[in-house]
């Protein structure tokens, strides 16, 4: 039952705009929505209509979360950039965590107030928890795409949303609303990214390329060491360890403590350098705050290990820049469950540096409950994966889907699968081995 809208809700804060005493109009006033979002705790907000072309990738997800959804409010909260830039990762993590909680609270409060005004709405939170049981995308909304459409910023070279005033040190949430707004926000006309390249220099894994390429898997293997993938990998290492001594050889004490910290205080990051170093919107810090190259050096020196996947471009990058004792070889922790998921993961796992000089085309044909196939072509250091089987391949891989998943996950060897005819390989095995080296995990 709707509340009686003739009685204004007493505001929690005298500066907060109250819910209007009269029924809301058929077209919501976007300025009122933005003001309400700021009153609920956001630092910036914008309103977008859900049918906008740029949001079509999320349209079905938004409709599923709130049938009849018409508008979406993107909310942004600042992270304390000074805390991010300091020498203590614990301070940086706590600050980021509180900002995330703050923007989530702001979204929930906005949703609550809209419901009190008789609208239906759902708050979509900033980060974890995610639907980890899903294959592929496990988050409900692409917050950065939405925030760009809401005019809150644009994605910079570091792939983070850059707000013109608050820079990269921001977190995002959203609120879905079942009523259209009269006029919505437009994307910014100019990107605030100045192309300074400091994010490239400050990235310890080389995940941010000078050319604009970004390696999600190399970033996540390091930055998410105490989060999703890292936790998976840690549990399996624990299970594989023969005894306490063996475990201690495989896992350093500070890594065990890092996992404990994340479990008890909230999922912590191992890096965030690209967010910390970006100078956009932060003004000129007064001395002695480090900036520019000094800040890059301070961030790279703030200790802790650099986590890289064996055989990855990140390993090559880190070995050229850090003492061996700072480098920790890890697995990505990504766990495949289907052959289709393997094909979808190829572009994410791809390491262009390992593909130099390699020209090879591979057909994958998977049978089983969900038969699927694709053509993967490596040429001039680039990967193209096309659905279906096209052209004449150098190698053909035919396998039962679950068998291939077990092989790709390191749970089964190729030879037994070939001997039991669950896997058939046609073409050059040397070329196939070289191909697979471009996808370490
Ligand atoms: S979080 Fe760290 S590893 Fe990931 S892209 Fe940013 S700087 Fe690189
Ligand atoms: S650090 Fe420089 S290049 Fe990187 S996102 Fe920020 S402004 Fe752009």
C-alpha cells in the first residue's frame, strides 16, 4: 500500500529535500532526482532513460531486476585520494571500503525514499556480493557505462571512470526507477583524461598498455589476490599442500594473513595504483605531498608482492622492474565450468607478448550437453575468436566439453584424454602448444 502522500515524510536531515507532499508527476524532474540523490549521501548523480542505445547491453538485466523500469539514477561517491596515495595499503583499503559502503547506503536510501513516494525502485550496489554462480559476467550492471551516460565522467586510459572534479578516486552505484524522467543527462563532450601516462608507469603488472590495451586477467591476478580469484587459488593450494611445511613453502605468512584480513574486514585490494596516481581533478597538492613520477615511485615501492601468472606478459613486465623476492607466481584462480565459458574466456586470458611471431588458426569443436565451436586465429600479435568453424585451421581440437574443461583447468592431462578418445587433435602439436602458451592461467 502506498503511503499517504499528503503527509510529508519528516526529513532525517533538515538540509535534505523531503519527499513532495503531493503525488509525483508522470514525468519525474531529473533535477529533483539528482538533488535527492545528493541529499541521500552521493557526491554526484545523473539520470538516464533505460532505453538509451548505449545501455542496451544492460536493458534486459534492468528489466529483470525491476519489471517496468523506465529510468536509472547513477550515483557516485568520492574515495579519499590522499588515503589512496599513502604508503599504507590498509589505510587505502579502508578508505575505499567506506566509500563503497557510503555509495551503497546512498543508493539504498534513495530507493527507500522513492518507494515512500509511491514509486517502485531497486538499488544496485557498487561491488561485491556478485552472482558468482554465473558463467561470464557476474555483476548486475555496467556501472561505468551508466555513469558515462549520466554525464558523471568518462573512462580514462586506466579504464576507470574519471570525474572532472573528483578524478579516478570514485565509486559507483545505481537506482532503477519505474517512472520516466522529463529530460535526462548527456555524456560529457570531452574526456578529463589528459594522457599523462602515469597510470601506465604506476601499474606493476603492465596490465595498462601504452597503446590503450588492458589486461583484465593480469590486473585481477594481482589486485584481486585477496578477493575472488586469489581466494580460489589459495584454497586449492591449501588442499594440495602435503603438510604445514609444504604449505609454508607455497604460501608466505603475509599472504595467509592477507586472506584472513579480507575475510574479516571486507575484500581488500592489493594495488589500486591506477586510481591513486591519476592527477585528474585532484588540484595541485601542496608540498610535501608527492605527485607525478615521485608518486609513481612511492606507489611502486609501498611493498607487498607483485602477483603474476607464470608465463604471462605480467611476469615479463614485473621481472624487468622488481627484485625477484617481490615477485610471486600465482594462478589466476579463474575456474572454468563449461567449454563455452572456455571459448568466451580466450580474449580475456590472451597474452599478446607471448604471441609475437606466431601465426596459427585453431578450430575448437566441443560435444556434450552444450555443443559449441569456434575459430581462434592468432596473427600479428592479435587474437580473433569467431563463433563457428571458418577457414582451414592449422590445428583442430575435438573434445567432449567436460573433458576439455578438466584439461584446461589443469585437472586432467591431454595424453589420457587422447588415449581414451575423449580428445582428438589434428594438425601440428607444436603449433597448438605455442597457441596454448598465449593463454596461461
Ligand atoms: S589495479 Fe594495479 S594492477 Fe590493476 S590495472 Fe590498476 S595499477 Fe595495474
Ligand atoms: S593517469 Fe593520466 S593517462 Fe592515466 S587515466 Fe589519469 S589522466 Fe589519463
